[in-house]
C-alpha cells in the first residue's frame, strides 16, 4: 500500500486479490530482497499472499493488516486506543476509546472554567 498513490488508485484497497497483483508483489519482494533491503512492509495485503511472500524471501516482512504470517506486526497506537472514532481499520479492535475520554475531560475542564 503506497499512501502517495491512494487517490490515483481510487482509495485504499487490499492488494493481492488478483493473480496479476500476486505475481507482481512476489516479484517486487524478491527484487527488493536481492537489492539489499533489510525488511519489507506489507500493508493491506491479502493474508495468503503476505504468507507466501514471507515464506519466499530471506528478509523479514512486517505486516499492517496483512494477516499473522508476517515476521512482525505493526499496529498504529492511535488505532489501538481509539483516537480516531470516525475511522477504525477493519483489522483493528480498539482496546480503549481515548477520543471519548479526552473529549469528556476537555468538556469538564471547560465547564469548570465557566466556558462550557
């Protein structure tokens, strides 16, 4: 997933759904490994494709929403603690609702100042 291409691609979508995407990703991953990359981030990749890439290349893969077969995982802290209640990625189960707590605390503080 390349954020700089999101608008051109029509939004965020999972990669590796087609055979052509799968083959392209396998080839790209091998080329990156051959070029000396020390790791590859696989964001929004179909889990079976992420698992296949991980098994085929000699360097670690780091997954973001790409299943549990990658060598490591990233979870954005803001997603984990619910700081953006208007958007939660499908693969995230927030462990808290910090945005609600922050809004409530700010409102209470403003009210204590006679401004709320």
